[in-house]
């Protein structure tokens, strides 16, 4: 009988496999080593082992193609030496003559490790270690619907696992590049659209303000002045939304840059709170400030600092019912960090609601929130902006007790020009 050589691992695949393809399951490791029959003479197995020194074991399969056992090389006498002479067998092994006429079933392991062909590579390793550690040396048998497919080896498993890891790294890298391209395209689109929208919107707001102020004469109907005020207010809200969208998109693409300067924190904080005082009063909410006049200057982007404070104050007003209070505080912590905190007496949030509020477009679903206009961009953008300054957004909130959101600037930005 002409000897047949079989590779120690599954044949290579011409086209690069995908992560979900069978190449990365046990079926991809199955080497189709011709099996022995249970009644076959052990001398046949001994001859096979001598011809194929790379084999650690031979599968034993019955007439229906189902696994009957695994015959390990170590259970038979030693193979031939380089000079063709029979090597002396260890005492634990039988002499070659003693296996003559003995069926394979008498020496095989009747309970080898069987791995289903659909088993992922990672699971194979766990089964090897847990169910039959000896299979790390002898190998395991791959089956499909209980029928023999081939022999799997630890060497093949390691090689294919390394291939899978490399492929996963390439796929992740390609996914990252595609995501970056998509973000850049989105940013460019939003930048172009914002320019196209801003131009007519600015004109609309200007004309609305002229009508509201009756620059060209009084209106015949006083309602026109209120309509003009509503148009201007809606335009300002839309402009804020466009700016937030563009800034958030730039932050996602790491293209949002700081224009650092020396900022008078007291002036910016009090001025920002004053801007929202009228809006808050219309909702029955009071805004108070407790910002020490001796707060040190801050190295930051003044426009973005004002934007962050506006977002936090607007959010606090939105979630505070009538007769509530929103307090803006400032302090320098013991570690030198500067804290600007916005505390409200509003509805508060649970941990789940807070996580949702910090996601883009995320809005807490309750009657008070639905009564206010909002897009869900303010808090995520604020978080990105403070992190861009090297700081963090600190949040403490309890249901029905209120929320405190703090901008924490690192010590290296405090008191420097």
C-alpha cells in the first residue's frame, strides 16, 4: 500500500476568509487523516506511524463513519530508527511482535475528545483544557452530526488563532478608517449646510427684529410685534442648533480646536447667568450666582467656556419646575482645580437617565422635559468641550432632589496667562 502524507494542519485558503467563515471553526482545522477500522490489525497502525512520524494518533471510525476511538502512537511499539532498524521499546510499550493479530480496538482510547465542526476557535481551547488535557498532545477529532471529519491539532489551532487575530486587527483597522472617512464627510456636509442655512436665517432674524422694534413705524395690529418676536426667537434657537451640530461633529472628528487665552472667569460666569435670567423668569425659575470675585484667571477658550455654561444653565432651567432655583457657583479646590458648578432644585435623574442625557440626541422622557424645547445636544457637547480642555464633567443627581453639574478644569489651567 502506497503511503499517503497528510499535512499537520488544515490546507491554506486561497481567498482571505472573513471572521464568520468556517475557516475559523473546528471544521477549518480538520485534517482528513484516513481512519482505521476497529477490527483492523494493530500492525497496520504501526506501519502508518512509521511512514508518517508527524502523526501523534490515528482516528478509529466504524462503518457508519462514527468515531469509535483514537489510537495514540504512545500505545504502540517504537518506530523505526534512521537506519531502518527497530528501536528498542521502553518497558511501558509492547514489542512489535506482540501487536500482531491484535485489533485496533484493543489499544485505542474509546473516549477521545470530539469537537463539533461548528465550534469557534476560542471554545476549542476551553474544551481542550477542561475536558481532555491529554488532547493537547494527541490532538482531537472533528465531527459533523456525529460523523468523522478529520483530526485537529494544537499546532493547527494556534496557527489559525493567530491568523484570526491578525484578520480581526485588519478588519478593525479598516472599520476605523471607514468611520473616520464617514465622520469627515459628515463634518464637511454639516459645515456646507450650516453656511447655506446661516445666510438666509441671519437675514430672516434681522428682518424679524426690525418688525419687532417697529423701526419703520407702528403695526396696525399689535399681534404682529409678538409674531416677529416669535420668529426671531425661533431663528436664534435654530442658529444655536446649527452651531451645536457643527461643533459636535468636529469633536467627533477630533477637529474641534481651542483658542486659548486668559479668561476672567468671574466676568464670563456672571455675564452668562445674566443672559439666561429673562428666559428663566418666563418659566418661573430664578438664577442666582455665588462666584467669588477673587477667582483666579483661567487659561481656556472663552467662547467655548461661555457655551458650556449656557448649556448647563439652560439644561438646569429646563428641568426645574416653577418657583425653583438654579445656582451658579465657583471655587478652587484643594488640589488647585477650578470648579464651576450649576446646581438646580429640579426633578433630578437616575443613573440610567443620566447616561441617556449624555448621549447625542438623548433626552430624558418626562412631562417636564417634553414641555421644553430641546435637541439633546447640549450635555454631550459640553462633555466633549470640557474634556478638550483636559478637564471633566462631574455630575451628581438624585431623583426628585435636583442635579449638580460641574465643569472641573485641571490645576495647570488655573491662574496662568
